[in-house]
């Protein structure tokens, strides 16, 4: 159990909210519950994958049984993470294409490494 805001693990039980144990985070003072997210990280990853393959938000939602609003939220979150990664990465601002290239370079290095 982690605080969804600050990732802190120092949570104290503080009552109930709609049938779920409610906690308060000692680090940031925010409240959260132990309710499971409706969709798994895997489902969200699939949504991102489909989005990357030019599938529409509504189509993704239909396939995964999620609302277009939910799909849009996952993509927006992923986008923010990517932006953050790029901002902290070396001055190589090529977006998604850069990620694919990095993967290819890694495979190339692995192949070369085994030949040595
Ligand atoms: Zn916290």
C-alpha cells in the first residue's frame, strides 16, 4: 500500500470510504483508499499500444470495455510520463521514434557484445 500522491508507505488507517479502508499519508497528509483500480496496468499499456498504432480513442475504449474518457486519461498520463522522461534525457528530442531507435541500438549492442 503506497500513497498515490507521494509514493510514501507511511500510511495510517483513518476510517472508511464507500466500503474501502481509508488511509491518511503521514508524509503529505493526503487521503486515499485501498480500492483497486478498475483497469489493470496491463489494460492501460494495451490502450497506449493501440493508440501508438493509430487506433482511435473510441475504438480502443470499445475493445477494452472502457469509456473514451478513461482511455484519454491513460494516454494523457502516459504522455506526461514520456514528456518527463524526454525532459530528463540527453539532448535527443526525437519523441517516440527515438524510443524505437534506442531499442534497435540496444539489440545491436547485445549482438555485438556476444561476438566479442
Ligand atoms: Zn503521501
